[in-house]
C-alpha cells in the first residue's frame, strides 16, 4: 500500500520509511508509526512520520498486517 495518503496511516501501522539522509540511496527503514507529522491529507513524497524509537522519515510503503 502507498504511503502518500494520510488516511492509510495510524499509530501502530508497520511501514517502510526513507530518512532524509537516505533519500539519494533509497535505503528504507522498517518500523512502527508512533506519530503522524504531515498535516495535509496527501503528500507527493510520502507522509512524514515518527517511528517508535524516534526515527523520522517519509512513508514509502505500508506493510500489510501479518507480513514482516
């Protein structure tokens, strides 16, 4: 699922994010959403979130429940 729409996300959702320093390489980090930081309903580069543990980045992919 795509991470560009805010309605697809809620705290507790497992996602893949790209942190600011990893934008050039495209390296993703997996984690669980703690807080949604983007206020708009849609963002072309992905909704910005803070993961449990404090990492911040833009959602590139939402991992469906049951998959890890």
